[in-house]
């Protein structure tokens, strides 16, 4: 037999195990119920958010699309082939999806298109209601057509309008409509047709229907909705630019220049030699006259017989030139002073003489700062009177019929 004490302990342990299992089942049930409620709540919140987001987005989009500006569109005469103001407005409207331009607005955008040496240029300027400049942007293109610069300008204007719409406060909500005033008590009352009452259970008499209250009135029909006023006609200010005023023609005045430069002389001496020159130039419009003095470095020549001579040359030259923007062409004429000194000869002498020459010159010039300039020149010379050097009664050298000069000049304009 099991002792009594042991039996009681066994009963208590079984009871404790049953209690633990019951608590576990209850906890699992409570957890499952909480999970189901949380899932239902999350689903409801998700559906509400999903329904609210499109409405919120539509409201923000509607508020952001109500930005209007006044347009000033200007195309200078040099910018040929550009669209008019209607074409530019259509380009901006395609970007935004609506026409943002109004005749009267707090903001104003001025668009100007011109053409430079390298291509088309555009300028966008924004001003506020007081006419103050609040922003400016310049665009340029090297394309020959005007389409690219107009597309870039329209895109820049559309982007700026979108940015203004993004930072603008939302429009105020519409004011509630006032209720229609109540009609006076003197308004006519619509007659109500009497109705026969049902027969009572006790007798065959009928009960008359209740008469309408004298204060009863007929509800007036609702007023038709008031149609919104159409927006004001869109007008854009198309500024026709006056023809540009030509700058004063400064080339018609006398311009005086001075300068100097080295040269390489070919066939003007017994061998190629260096020359230097000083010149003064007077120019009116496209025509100029130049006076110059040239001097060659002394040249020595040794003969096989042992005799030698040294050669000196000095030139005085004038030139008449016609000028283009970069190039110029000249005709030249001058006198040359020639001198030869013999050495190791029977009868030392230093003969000298003067010879005439004419030629043509081509010059390529470049200005620096509007006052200084540099030029590269090439000149061909025809010797009109030839000259011969004799040593010991023998001809040692004669001036050739044709010669050339290649040189560089630098100078400055005095006025």
C-alpha cells in the first residue's frame, strides 16, 4: 500500500501540472487574439493611408500648378529664323502642361534672343512686382539654327516656374457659401389637399385630416450653381526691339601709328642678311600711307683671288595700303643707297650709288588692347636700277633683278 503522505504529494503534483497547462493554453489564446487584432488594425490603417495619399498628392499638385507670370519676349533683328512669342509660349506650355503666362502678374520674366559671332545667345531675367531684378541667366549655343536656343530657354523658364510652384504656399480654402435668407412669414402657403380619415371602430363617422400649420412654408428650390468666371485673356507683351544704333565710325578719323621690326633680306645683298626698319603710318578708314627707313647689317664677301669687299645698304620706302579686318595689301616704291668698300685690291675705293626699286607687300595684323598691334609681312621687290661691284677691274657682284623681304612688325597707335 502507498503511504498516505506519498499519496497526498502525488495528488498535489498532478494538480500543479494541470494548472500550468491551463495557464499556458490561456496565454496562447490571449497572444493569438492580440495578433489577430493587431493584424486587423494594421490592415485598416494601411487602407486609410493608401486612400489618403492620392488625395493629398492631387491637392498638392493642384496647388503647385497655380503659378502665373507675365512674359516679355524679344528677338533682335540679327537673330533671324527664331520663332515668335506664340511659338515660345507653346514650348513652355508643353513642359508644364498648362499655360503659365498672364497679362498681369506679380512676377515678370523677360526673354531676349540675339545672335553673336559664334552662334545664338539667350538671356532670361526675372523681376518681382516692384520691378527689382531677382534672377538672371544667360544661355548660348554654337548651332546655326535658332531652334536649340529657344528649346533651352523654354526649358529653363519652365524649370524656374516649377521651382516657384514648389516653394509657394498652398492657396487658401474657398470661403463657405452663405445660406440663403429665410423667406418672410407673408410668403404664400401652398394649399394642401384634405384627406379623409379612416372610419372608427365604433361608428361610421370619419375623422377629418389634420389641417396644415399656418407657419408651414414651401422650401424654395436650390439655386443653380454659379459658373466660375473664365480666366482673363492671356496676353504676352511682345516687345519689338528698335534697330540697333550703329556705333560711331572711328575709322573715318585719322589714325597715326609708329613701330619697328626686323626683316630677313633675300638677294638685296651678296648673301642673305638681317635688316631693321622704323616706320610711321597714317590711316583714314580703310586706306593708309606708310613711310619707312631700312638698314641692312654689313655683309663681307671674299673672292678666290684674295680680294674682298664689304657691302652696306640703306633704304627709304613709301607704301600705299588697303586694309581689311585682318589682312592688308600694299604697293611700295623707294630708293636704296648702296656702298661697297674693297680690301686687298690694286686701287682701294669705296664707291656708292643710289638705285630705285618697287614692289608689293602682304600684311597680316593682330590688335592687342585696341592700341598695340603686331604684324607679319612678306614683300617682293623689283630692282629698277642694277648696281655692280668691281674688284681689280673684274665684276665681283651685281644686284639681282628680283629680291624679297620677310619680317615682323610691332607698333602702337598714337591717336
